[in-house]
C-alpha cells in the first residue's frame, strides 16, 4: 500500500512536470505567432480609426511587460497559471481571460467527458458481448450500426436530429440554455435545463466515439478470448460470466483504458463543429475564433493549456487505473 | 472397471472449407494409476482427442454418432459427451480431470496472481474456504519443488522462470486431486535439463497420487521414460497401441517404426537419421484407405483402397497395417 501511494505521488509529480513542459511549449507557440499583443491590439485600434505610432507600440509593450526577456515572461505566466489560476488579459478584447472563459471551458469539458463516459459505458459491455456472441444477426447489426457511427459525420447527424425535432416538436434543440436561464446564476433548475439541452451534443459526440471505442473493445476481446489462459481457465471449471469478466475482459481492458486520453482529445476536436451547428457557446469555438480570426494568442494559449491539462489529468487517472488492474504495469513502474 | 473408456471417438470440425475429420474412430482405455502415452506428429489429432475428454474443443466440433467417452469415478459412470452446461462440466473440468498445457507461460492469466488462480479453482471444486485453499495451494507449490512457496503464491506468471511455471501449473492441476490428469506436451517448451527435472517430478507425483495420466507428446524418448502404455496416432487414426516395451521393441506399424528410426541414437552417432519422408497431409486432403499410405515405405495397392483393421501382435498390442500383419502371420 505504501508502495502504491509512493507510485501515485510519483505519477502526480511526473504529471506536473509534463504540465510545465506543456506550458513552455504553449507559451513558445504563443510567442511564435508574428507580432505581439501590443502590436495586435493597436493594429486593431487602427482599424477603429485611431492613429498609431511606433512610440505608442513601445509604450504599450512596456506597459504589458513585453520588453522583458522570454524566460522571465514565461515564468510569470506559469506562476500566475499554476498558483493563482489566472491567465491574464486577452490581447484584443482587453478582458480578463478567466472572466471571458467563465463557464465555457468547464461546460465544454463537461460535455466532452460526458460523451466519453457515455461512449465507453456503451462500448465496453456491447463490445464484449459482440466479441463473444455467436449470433450472426446481433453481430452484423452491431457492426452495421458501428460503421454508421464511424461513417456518418457529426454535423450531418446534428442536422438530421435538428430537422426531425423541429418538424415534430417545433424546437430546434439549439443552444445550451433556455432563454430564461441564459444569464441566470447557476441553480438546480438551471442545471436541469442545461441537461435537457446538453444531451444532444453529448449524444452526437458520443455517437462516433462509441462506434470507435466499440471497434477497439471488440478487437481486443477477440484477441483475448482466443488465448490459452482462457482455455486453461475453462479447463479448471470456470465458466459463464465469471470466466468472461475475470479472464478475457479484464485483460482486454488495459489498452481500452489507455485510449481514454486520446479519445478525449478527439472529442474535443469535434466539439466546435457540433457547437457551430447547435449554436452552443463553448470553448472550442472560442479557441478557433481566437486562433484563426482575431489572432488572440493569450486567449488561445489559455484554452490550449486548459485542454492539455485535462488530457494530462485523464492520463494520470488512467495510469493509476491501469496499475490497479495489471500487476505487470504496477511492478514495472514501482519495481517488484 | 477402467477409469476411462473411449469408444469409437470420431470428431469433425465444421469449417468454411467443409467438414474436417480430426479424430477418426479412436478407442482406448486407461486404468487408475496408469500412464498412457499419446504419440504423434503435430496434426495427428492427439491434442484434440485429449481435449474432447474435457469437452474443451471449440464450438464447431461435431462428435460422431457412436462416439462415447465414459469416466468411472467410485463406480459411477459419467458419460462425458452428454455433459452440457458449465456446472455439469465442472466434474470433468478441474474436478476429476485436470489438464497441463504445453505453454506454461500462456496458460496462466497474466494479470491474476498464481495463488488467486489456484485458490479460485480449489474453492470452486472443493467447497472450502479461501484460507484453507491458500494453505493447500502453498503446500502443493512446495511439494512440486518451488522454493519459497508462500512468496511465489502471491507472484504472477511473468515473475517465474519457465520450469518454475510448469511446476506451478502441475501444482495447480494436482491441487484438486483429480482422478485423471491430461498432460499436453508438458515438457516440450522447456530446456532439456528442466525437462528431465519435470519428468522426474511427474513420475514421483504419479506414484504418490495414483491417478491415471494421459501424456501427450511427439517425443518417443519421453514416453519411454514415463508411460506404461503407448498409443500412436496419425491423422486422427490410432494406428498402434500396446505396452511401451512391446511397441518400442516390436513396432508393428510402419509409422511407429518411422518415429523410432527418426530418433537420434546416442550409442552410434554415425547412424544416419531416418526421417519419415514427406509431411503429414492436410486434414482437408485425407488419403483414402490407410491414411498413412502416402508416406509409407511398404505400401501396397490395397492400402490405397481399404482401411486396415487392427491385428493383434501380443497381449494388448495391436496395430492397423495389412503388410506387417501378414508378415507376422496375424491376419
């Protein structure tokens, strides 16, 4: 047990170190974008009709601390992020990023995690069933549905559901909140209202993720059930669901758990398209907006950092889960 | 009454290419305390035969009409092939029958400790508490010569050496005190020195536990050391069986002779090895008549048309060959 706590702590330290490296990369990328915050803001002002001189830019750079060396700026950025949870001001909008993002990032992350959970809660039992069932009908229909999930683009699925819903119920199901809750503070009612709308993006994102995970689980299971240790276990009289769950299913779960972090990233990447169609306000769309349109490197950096931090966190959790499940990994990492 | 009676066992597999015959009309018996060696090349059907004793063959296996496998325990006859559900099968799976596999590494679940797997089996079959099961398991590990058994009990297959794993496998198989032990090439995957140790261990355990053993191997040398009787299989057919002494001294089927000639002779290293020419045919292209005629050095035209029946070559020594039967005057 002491070993395990030691292992968990070690992993946590390693995750922090990864985060630090990530922050360095993200910050460097922010710097690599041509022009800095001062120039960008003033150029933006320029379009509004102000006359800008080089001196104005220099003064603005000093005000923002952009004249300081790279390492010093990185350290203060990281320090603020790690210790205060503050990302500073947006370049263009001149607003506190924390305020700008407010709930958006957490809502996005929540939707992605929910889609991920839904996907795996369906994919694991169904994948195991489909790998072990002898029914050709069940197998073929599962395969059909899962290929449909892989092949049908998310935006099309979203449009189809919106169309059906509009025709049948007169509600296009867009947005994340009903009008009366949009600007209200969080409450139970608002949360329920949120859930009554959020199921659609969760479902759409979960749909293709499920299809993907289903294929993974099925392939891994097919691989495991054919192994000798399963035959050996049934030769010892172990049968039925006890055999299935304790032997092949358990051993197939390692790579499945491993793919969680990767899938979270994939879902987050798909979120903006779905969000665009369902007119959701979420962080993915904001990221694209800040990256592609307004060149707001501070805002983009903050979102990218939060996203990678979530993935690092998920990977930390899956590492612990893997170690709990598989002694080979546990012993490899802790030492026998 | 013998412990095990296999009568007219025929086993086919339904595959995409059609029905493949893996075992063809095989009959043999085994007494308690006796070791029967089942010999043959890969593809001869020996493992499939052994697996059918535990009904472990895959779902596409089709047993022939007259096939019968009877296991006699305390004067109670169990019709093995009629057992269906998981619970019914428990008596032949880990209860009265245990099996040791060729690959000791692959036969332990990698993520479950050796002790957990042993305890699981014991509590399932013996209805004892986990603590008692753990005690018996550690005792068994100790008995098969595993040092520091209590520590090994908590370890995983990856942490043990090859010979150690096979010992643990044997300990697990014997912990439920089965009446019949099936050992499917238990020493093939091991180093020669470890092989000898494991064979010695098995001989000791045979004496101590007194169960019947079916020892599957392609190595007649191993059979000569361990078995009382031997049955030689080729392409699903049992071509010869008898006591080890009779079969090795007076091999009466050309295939058996071929197997013996293919063994290197240590007393005269200049003797050329005499392998059996050709390869075992694919089960999809089973030869008509005697299945061995395509590789047989003494084959005659009639061997291609009709299947030879068994001729007796002594007490309980029989072989299925037209040619040797005539040579020795046993028609």
